[in-house]
C-alpha cells in the first residue's frame, strides 16, 4: 500500500501547504525537480530499520565491553566491582551527551542542510568508534587512557544525537491509521537484532581466544565491525533522505528543526510526558541486558559465553514480542498497550531478587521472561505520545523525547542497579524497576487527562 505525498496527515495543519516556503533554499531546489509520487510506508521503514539496527549494534558492543573488557583494560588498579562501576559511569556519558548532540546538529541542519548534518555525524561517529578500537590500555598510557575513552564515548553520544534523520516521524505520519502500531514496532526490531549480533560476536571471541589474547586485542575487533556497519548504514540513510522524493515528503510534513527555546516554551509539557511515558521499558532494557551480565561476571561461576547465548535466546523472544506488540497495539491502542505492559513490569519487578538469587534456573527464567516482557513493551515505546506534537514541532520534539527517554530511563540503569545490588541487595533493583513502571503509568495517565481536558 502506498501513501500519496499530499493530502494525508494524521494531524491536519493549515500551515502544511506553506511548509516548503520555510525550508532551506537547497531543499527548495530539490523539490522543484522532485516527482510528486507515492512512497510506501514499507519503503520508509527500510531506512528506519537500517539506521536503528546499526545504532543498536554499536550500542551493545560498547555495553558488553563495559562489563567484560574495560574494567580489566582501563581500571586494573581497582577491584572488579569498582572497575565495573567506573566503566558504567563512562557508559552513561553518551546518554548525557546525546541531547546536546541533537541540539547542536539541529543548528547545523538549519544552516547547511540535512545532508551536511548526517555527513558530519557519520564522520564523528566513525572517528569515535574506531578510536576506541585503537585505544592503548591503562598499563600503557595510564590515566590518559581513561580520559580518552571518556572523550570518545561523549563523541559517540553527540554523533548519535546528530544522526537523527526524521524517518521514524515520517513513518508515523505516513503509516495507515489502522496499522500505526505495526509500523511503529519495525524500528524497534533493531534492538534484538543488534544485541544478537554483538553478543554472538563476543561469545565467539571469548570461546575462541585465550583470556590474555581477548583482553589484549580480541575485544577490539567488534569495534572495527561497529565502525564499518555504522559507515555503511549512515551512508545508506544519507542516500535515502537526500533523494528528491524524500526531501519533498520531509519538507511537506514540516519535518524540519525548530529552535530549542521555542520547543521548550511551547512544547515542554509534551517533551516531559513523552520522555516518561516509556520509562518502564527503558529501565527494563538494561536490567535484562547489561546488568545481569555484570552480576554473573562478578558473582557467579557460570560461563560468560554460555550466559551470552542465553541472552541471545532471550533476544529472539524479544523480537517476537516486538512483532506481537504491533498487532496488539493496533487492536487495543498504543497507550493502553504501554499502560498494561508497565503494570506487568511493575509485577515482574517484585520477582527480581528471587530469580537472580535462584541459581541457574531462576536466572534463566529472569532473562527469558524479562526479554519477552521487554519486547512487548519496547515495541511501542518509541514516540508513544509524539502525536501530541503539532507538525511544526514533531521533528525536533521526537528527537529530544527519545534522547531524554534514554537518559532518564536507561542511561544510568546499569550503574545504579549494580551499585544498589552490590551494596544493599537485589531488592533495591526491584524498587528501581518499580519506580520506572510507576513513572510510565503516571505519565500515561497525565497524558490521557490532558487530552480529555483539551
């Protein structure tokens, strides 16, 4: 099914007919030569899936290395626990930097165009990722190695903020009314796909190399792969969004940056609600991927390679849950689906101590059930309430909402969960996850109440 590039909008806006007049001169030149054709939502979805899968692979390569590599390579002078906590602190820097990257690169797009923004983001992401692969260890460079790792991690966060291309918003606006949930979940499939590839690569290296070789040079290989995948994926996205057809459609939908000052003044409420609506999903995201891997590595005798294989199986279940979430959301509504899953996550949080302390069987249940629950909830987590944004604000609003969701819900989750569990017990991880579920339910309820009032 294809959608005409004119005359369709889920939120009709009288100003849309004049949006091309506000676009840059370069965009206008492209639009003169563009065909006023038909672009199917599935075609847009390809660009979304390519971009998200590459980002998640890069994300999980760094996350797994934060547990298995960086404590030994960059913090050998610390205990294993402290080294992992320091590693997680650096891990969080990208989430702090990402909103700033979004803001800075929005300005670049306004001045120089969408293609210049994505090209610069590609360059920064490539330099940051490849730079990590070439970093000397603490034993070679001392504290400077930690500083360089931190700077490169910030570079990754800034670049990821700058790589926002507007395709998820374009997909949401062009998806058929009765299939919004289905198309919303497609980009989320990048998470389990990225995890499976990253975890499988590390598991292969762990089982095929000695510990000395793995910590010396083996861990660097996934970063080379991440660099190559990011370059290819970003060039594919750049080629897509720079075509006349997509440029015309992006401009027509008013998917152009607006100033952050104007966003905060007129859309601050929607940004906050959007960031909190999927808090439960984002909190659970790291509590079934990164945190249990660190817990097993520190406090269990289980084989890390075998545990990664278990998590890969969980990621397959998550992918199935994501697909199912599209069908469920289209039948019952995205907001109701998210609310129901937030309630289920709240219930699941009460079983964290029993399962994680329940030996291999309990840990297996925690991972498999947690990944399935994650897939069902995360499938509809992206842009759950971005329909609240007027067309003019959707491009910037969707980007900032995503950045803040990651920052508040997931950025510090591994650090907080490991710190709490190591010092006070796993029961506090339950409270942490429960707080995320409560935050989601409160935000969804507030969004509903404001919608009724308005």
